[in-house]
C-alpha cells in the first residue's frame, strides 16, 4: 500500500492505481492515448489531479459496455482539463452511445440467431449456409475452395 497524499492533493500513479483498481500500466496507456493527463514533477514523476479518479471510472464503465477507447476519447475531449464527469456528462454520453450500443446489440442478436439456426441445421454448407456464406457470395466467385484460397 502506498502512502496516501494529503487530502486535496494530487495523486501519484501508485495511488491512482490503488484507488481506481486499474493497473499502473493501463493508466500509462490511457495517458499515452490522451484519455487522462498528468503533470511531471522535477524528478519526472507523474502527478494526477484527484478528478482523474472519476475520469478513470468513466473510462472503465464505458469500456465495460463495449465502447472503444477512441470513442471514449472523443467524448472526454469535451471535458475541460481537470474537470471530472458529472451526472449530466454521463447522461449526454449515454445518449450519444445509445444508438450505437442498440445497433451492436441487434447485430449480436442476429448473429446468435443465425448461429442457432446453423447449429440446428448442421449442414455447414458453403452454398446454403447464411452464417458462413450469406447470399451464396462465394458461389458468385466461381467454383473451387474460395475460403481456402
């Protein structure tokens, strides 16, 4: 356990990792991606504003529902540096991502249903199978083992 900084002070990377439950290596990655920011001390050590805890929580929660880091970064770019995500910010982000998440859910449900039909059929025919070869695309490419070429 690291020695905690006094209340209201900045956090070291170890403190941020401990408090957020995110490994220091992931925090350094987030920083390289521009998702979080630190300042450097004279000894080149990272110091994070306390609000970074909420930003990291926002990143992890967003990732847990499948939002890519690049999209998370686009949304975080609207936050002023040093500010943390507020409930209003969460609502706006959720609204922005609802359409994308609903489309992803619908796509996964279609894949599940196709797979269930495919397993139920058991043929795995490249000519007929909607999962392996939708619309017999491979047949339009000519005879032969198109998947193996």
